[in-house]
């Protein structure tokens, strides 16, 4: 079949025991791509040992060739064939965080196609904890290479409908397991350096990992603008909605003032303005009798004290603004630290770095 010539099927899955999951395995073994849910975001899966299939992933997403893929496993023993020194790894550490939203980078074995690793000497491995992801990988009976199932540069998909929006006609099958629990991608850790280094912040923070990986830290590029990231994927424009996006940071009252003034000024210039804020700003605006009902679209991302809710909804909210045809999104961010650093890493990339301290 030609690329882009598929009639894409989106199939809801309840238990993972449905025959279509076995069919997904057959498609993968025949070199096709299948999208599947994980606990973080949806993945665009291919046979992780098939060079040709891996090339299809890059072509389908429009992904730069130097940005390596993660190999997904459904059993710790699958690592033996993929990474050097798998038998010497601390199983207790692995079993504490796996299956789960953590990706580890090791020295690769030569069986892995160069297309997967970007030609480098290392490979990224993840053992997802979504039951359907595990059943799918088992049905494929091989490691599954899977980037997030979006067109490169767009927000990662956290529902099967989001995948369909980007992949309709490009792949044969989407396994629909509902909305992803976490909503931002896994924590990527380089295990080939001492101490280990977090290349992409995610669900697990340095604080969560330090007891197991003493001295673990975030790559400097995550904290400082202008530092070149060690992980290829971190250097590209990412997660971007079609609308322009500006982030406001600061106390509730100042941020609320900014949202009110800026949104009205932008509307006066003829722009369609979306507001992405917390319940705190919404309540304050209402209390002042000058609420955000003038916004062309208003989305609340939970409370400031619930960064996990904000993360869960972030990418799907950005896609909602796109579907509503916004020209600009005024978004409220959180002070960094712990998990907030992870969600703000995604939000800042979405906004192309446009952040205002208020
Ligand atoms: O949660 C996730 O990790 C999701 C789900 C589907 O598992 N996957 C995901 O894949 O986010 P992707 O391809 O969108 O992001 C993989 C990140 C990129 O930033 C890439 O540069 C980095 O991992 N990466 C992969 N292999 C690497 C390697 N060998 N060395 C350094 N960075 C690597
Ligand atoms: Mg991605």
C-alpha cells in the first residue's frame, strides 16, 4: 500500500483481548504502523527491529532524521537483546519505576536499526504501564519503536481522536484506549553518564529518582534558554498550536489583570482570543464583575495547586483552541520546581518561549 493511502480505522478497545489487538500485531510484523495508547500520550508504533518500518515513522510524522525513537518493551527480559550490560542493571530500581512513564538510555546492541537510534551508540527504552500498550507489544512479539503519534511540531495526542486528526489516511489502525492518564511524555534519563542526567523532564522528577540514582539532575538546557539540549528531540519547535501563544506568570491578581487587558486589546485588533487559565483567575475576574465571557474561547486548567490536572489536559486543550480557530492563546503558567518544571517545559515550547513575568 502507498504511504498516505490508508483508510484509517479507529477501534475502541475495552479489555485488550479483542481480536483486533492480534490483528494490530500482524500489521506491525508486516511493516505497517499502528497507533496505541500509553499512560503518557499515544504512540505511533512500528516494528523496532525493521529499518524500513522505522523510516515510515519518520516520513509519516515529518520527523527530522536525527531525532531517535524510543523502543517500548512489555517485559524486562526483552532488554537483553537490545542493550549492553542488561544483566548488570539494578532490577529493584527498574521494578520500582517500570512499568511506568520513565525512559532510560543505554548503550545499544547492533541488532537495532540505525534509523531508530539516529545512527548513535545509544538507545532509549521504555516499559509502559498501560494494559493495552502491554497487550499490543506482546501481540507484536518484538520491541515497538514509537514516538508520540502527532505530526512533528504539533501537540502530542492524548486521545484516539487527536491521533486521527493528525494521522487520518496515513496509517491503517488506531487502537482507542480512551484518554491518557498523564498527558505529558515520559521522563527521559541518560544512564550512560555518571550521575545520570534527565534529558526530558516528565512525570518523574529528580526528587523522585534521587534515592535510586544519586546526583541525578536536569540537563542545563531544560532550565536555561540558549543552552543546546543533549537530547535531539528537545531542540526542535514542539507541541505548537496553530495559534500564537503567550504565557503569563505571576500572582493571581496580576495575571488576571493581564488576561483582561491583553485579551480585550487583542480582540480590538480583530484577533480571536483564547484564554487558558486556572480557576483562581476565573474566580477573581468574576468577583470583579469583569469575567472572561468576552473571550472567544475560555478553558480552565484546574486549580494552581493541581499541576497534574494541568498536565493531563494541556495538549488536548491546545488542540481545542485550534479547532475553535483561535489566533492567539493567552495561557497562565506555574512557577517551576518539581513536577511543575515538567509541565512548564511543554507549555513553554508550545508558546515558542514567549513568557511574560507579571
Ligand atoms: O511518553 C513517551 O515517552 C511517549 C510514549 C509514546 O511512549 N513517546 C515519546 O516519543 O514521547 P518521542 O519520540 O516523541 O520522544 C522521544 C524523546 C525525544 O526527545 C528524543 O530525542 C529522545 O526521546 N531520545 C530518544 N532516543 C534517544 C537517545 N538515544 N539519546 C538521546 N535522546 C533520545
Ligand atoms: Mg514527540
